[in-house]
C-alpha cells in the first residue's frame, strides 16, 4: 500500500491546525478561557466538561490532565467529565430524556464561579446546549468548543472557541490540541 493516503490525511490535519493557529479570534478565546479556569480554580471552583461521542472522550481527556497532571507535578485540580457515571447518565436519560443528562448533573453538583465547558464539533448537540444554558443560569462561567460556524452552541456560552474548519475529524484533533494548550496555560497560571 502506498503512503500517499497517509500523507494526505496528515496534510489535512496539519492544514486544520494551521487554520487554528492563524485565527486570532480563536487564539484569544483560548487564552481567555485558560485565564477564567485558572481564576476559578484559584478561588476554589471546579471545572465541569461534557460532550457526546468523541467530544465525551475529549471532555474526559481534559479532566484527566487537570486532575492528574499535564507537564509537572502539582496539586490535583478539581475537574470532572459528566459522561463517566453510566448509572447517572442512563437514569437521567430514562427519566427525563437524553437532552437533560448534563443539565441535571450540573444542577446537583455545580456552584456559582465554577467553569462549565461543553464540547460539540457541530455545535448542535441539544444536551450540550441545554447543559451550558443551565450552567449559565446557575452562575457558572460557560465555554464551548466547537467547529465550522459554531452552530447554536456558539451563542449558548459566554466564551466560544470555534475551530475554523468543517471536517469533524479535524475539529476533534484541534480540540485535543486546544485541551492541551488550556492545561498547559492553567498549570502555568497556578504556579
């Protein structure tokens, strides 16, 4: 098999990262969110992350980096992905509908001053939108990670980081990079 398809796929990923790198609005939003997270954590707040499918995995990835460590040994930072308790997720989905799985958990655990980060490549995930609107109502700082035009999610959070490409796998790859950048900046901000 030729390596040409591999080279082409890597090239598409590089192009998406270059589009991210070359978007001042997106870079500014990432820096602002890192500062918001740092201030919240320094004041005793927590970070709540959520999404569906690959975005759920990214929520878990970012939470793991904050609770564990990213680059250096430091105190554990309170962060949680709202997708990991299958009993809670399925009970809420069964009793209230899948659209409520993140909102109900935020109502139970989140406090004013915490940070809620909703992740959706399309920006149209109803449960993520409802979760962020609930977080806003509860007095949390809200942020969204999305792609393309941002979808409805772009207007459901006070800070929206839009990856300026329309290809879902490339958006997900950029979300992983954004997650790492956020963790690096938060660690530096809390040093």
